[in-house]
């Protein structure tokens, strides 16, 4: 299990927490509830790291590249 604290936000691929060490996606959460969006939250979940290889620059792509950190079975609370 991993616990991170950062700012809740919404990205194209779903809800995220932006922390000092990077961005964490929240598995199965499309967007934060309005009362948490933009607020500081603490999130705990099983951390999965997915490495997306570089795409062929000759082909058009909107795919993600690099490391993606995903928190699965996440639970969260607002930090006051």
C-alpha cells in the first residue's frame, strides 16, 4: 500500500493527485467530486506503475509515454 498527499485534479484519463514527486492516477475514478477538486487530499491504495514505451515519432499519436502511477482500491480524505 502507498499513501500520497497532494492536490486533487481532473485529467483527460481521470482523477489525479498531483504531488511533489509526480502525478498519481486514481483507478476507477473519472473525476473528483466538486467539493474535493482542487483541494489537498490524502490517498491510500495499492500502487501500480505502468511503463509506456516511447511512440514511433513518424506516426500520429495521443498515447501516454513514460511512467504512469496508478493507485488501485484507493481511499481518500481531505486534508484541512
